C-alpha cells in the first residue's frame, strides 16, 4: 500500500541536482514559478523549455518518473487547451462552423498556457524527485529563519513537518492493519454500493484517530524525557552546505530571466 | 559500598482523577552500577515511579534526589541529562526520520556542537550494534531494532542511569533478547546503572536486586533468589514466576534434589545433566 503513494517521492541518484543545497533549489523553484509568466512568444517559451530540459538532464532522473508525475494533471492541461481553443477570440478565424469559430489567438494561447503548465509541473517535480522531504524541511527552516525575529514559529513548523513525514509510513501501516481487522469482521471496502463503502470508512478512521492522539501524547512525553524544550539553544545535526554550484545555478537562472525579458514581445 | 545515585524519601503521588494515591510514602535507593528491577502488576505504581525519577511528574510529598540534584523545576533538566528513559512503544519514541537523526535528537536538544554530534551518534550506534543502519527509516526496522536505537539515543547523551519502562513488553522473544543483551553489555562495559520497570519476572531475574511493588507501596525487596522464594505470594500479587524457578520447584516436589534455586534455564540444565555425578 505504501509503495503506491507518490507524494514527495524521492529517487536517489548521484547528480548535480541531488547534491545541490535544498535552499538554492527552493529559491530557484520560487523564481522559476515567477519568471514562467514572463514568457509570451515562441522564442521565450523556447528558452524556458530549453532551460527545463537542461535541468531534467542534469538530474539524471529517468524520463519515465517525470512522465508519471505529469499524468495526473494531463486532464487539466487538456481542459485548459480546449477552453482557450473555444473561447479565446482574436486574430483570424482558422475554422468556421456557423456561429462557432476557432481563432488564431485561441490556438496560440491554448498552446502557451498548456506549455506553461507542463513546464511548471516538470520543474516542481524535479525538486521532490531530487530532494528528500527532510532536506526540503531543513531548507525551509533555514530560509524562513529571518521570520523568527517577528516571532514566527519557524522551528516548531519545521519540527511539525518532520514529525509528520516520519509518521506517514507508520500511520499507513496502521491503516492497513485496522482495515484488515475490520475486513476480518466482515466489513467490505472493495465491493458493494458506494454508499456502503463510504460508511465503512468510519470504523476505519475512528480507531486511527484515537491511536494517533495516543501516539502524539506518548511522543510528547518521550521528547520531553530526551530533553526537548523548544528551539532555543538547540543545535542542528543536519548541516546545509552552500557550494559554488548553488551560486552558479542561481546565476544561470538569472541569465535565463534576462533573456526572457529581452526576447519577450 | 557503591555510591548512591538515586534516593527517594517518603514519596507520595496521586493522580488528579483518582481517589487513592498511586504511590504511598515510597523510600528507596539506587546504587551506582547496579541493575535494579522494579516489578509489580498493572496499577501497582511502578510506571508512576519511573516518571517521577525523570521529573516527568513531581511528587506531592517527599523528596527525590538524582546524582546529587534534588528534584525541582530548576534541576529537572539536569536530572534528565543523567537519566535516560526507554519507553514501551518502540514507534512512539522515534522522533527522527532516520536512525541517525533520531539518535541526534537528544544531542540537538542539549546543544551539542555539530562536529561532536557526528562522532557521538556513530559511537552510540556502534555500542548497540546498529551502526550499519544510519540512514534506515523507522518503518523498515523491527521492534527490537527500534528499541536499540532508542537506547543509542540515550547513550549518546552519556547518562549515568537508564530506565527501561516496560521497554521489552511489546517485543517478540527475539527482540526482547536483543534489548536485554544490549543492556547487559552496557552495564558491564560502561558501568551504567539500569533500572528496569517490568512485569516480566524472567527479565527481572537478570537484575542484581528486585523491588516488588504492590498498591503503591514497596512490598518486598531483595536479590532475585530471595524474591523468587516468595513463590505463591508472587502469584497472589499478579506476577508470574519464571519457568526455571517453577520447574525447579516441581522437580524438588517429585523428590529430585537440587542444590539451590536456579534463575536461568542454562544453570538449571547444567545442574540437571551433571547431577548424577554428584549423588
């Protein structure tokens, strides 16, 4: 059951992208999401696509993982494409069927927006494919660090994230166990009318909730016994390492941004 | 006489929602380097006792002192540095996402510098023989392995006392053996004082001294041999006598003379197969 979950799936490999500091990757993603909107003509989209393909190449991740990541959003992309084809008016009509027409601008916009979607998804999935969830957490904690000055609970947030990540598999195993226990008592999850199947979820969720609360309480006691008393005076075992490559990658993105500004119409 | 590490004087503790106290005027001492087992059935107050030792709960009456610190709000963090605790559920005390992160958790809390942490994490994991599992995630480990990681997390902080609070009760026999074996080694090599809270008398038989708790009071204390002579009385207290002791008793009843009481299967077997020569 656990293996089916795609969320935050990390694919280990030895590549430049894997070795990069999670902070630089997060900064790059953030900037990328912004500069995608700069592209508005074929040339700028070409530049963006080239950059994205370069990144995918540098990650040494098999294309099938990227394609698998695209699948769930393909319908959304298709929907956007059709929406633009039918409703965006402008330029010469290409196809005319009575009162219904597909315009040049519709085709243009449809292709551009779908492409924008695809590029965004590829780049963000590159982040989760090359970075372990805990690295992302550490990176976020470090990047949000300055917010501590305005009393934003950065450390607590990061700890919450990492504990959640640590307990996902444990709770999955538990769900599996409760499900089997209920199935042994005659509850059906896989057949019967939808209404009954939905009802069967209740006796699954309630024991899961109760045990999660118990776990949380025990974990809190164990943490306290091990000397946890908040983020103050705490050191970090995992150190982040900003290297020349990280600066280089950010400069590369800056260059791409400049190119986009120059070539956009 | 060994140095006294822990002393409880007339400790009384009552939970808010209960009518009678969980602990009634308990006084006891723990000495450096010993393995003390505290046994008793559910609700005898043994787990409350463990929580008081670590300052997770404060007694309403009486005095607790650990390694020279008298328990109070100010000293509780110093005391927690001296006493490590392994809890019952292996999953609910694993904080880190990987083995090494979990061992480092206590060190991070103590503010140990990063370079020192690296070696201390490795050393601690080496001692519990889990050093080849550095990047393993908890759900890929067995219960016994998780408990050994929990022990490593405590060892990394270099405490003088380890409390095992029913630490083996959720494990299978193999995991139980792993954990008890590890603790035994640590006690011999590093002179760590062990307090094991348990209702498993087989585990308690390995201790140097046993305290039997009943209804919030110390019922009896003594060496394992002395305690197991209580026999029927132990069963009356809701405890089960270890198999070799039971077997020894039955053999004696059927007229087979045994030289003494045997606490482990190995000793009993050795006695039996050599007994013919001694007669």
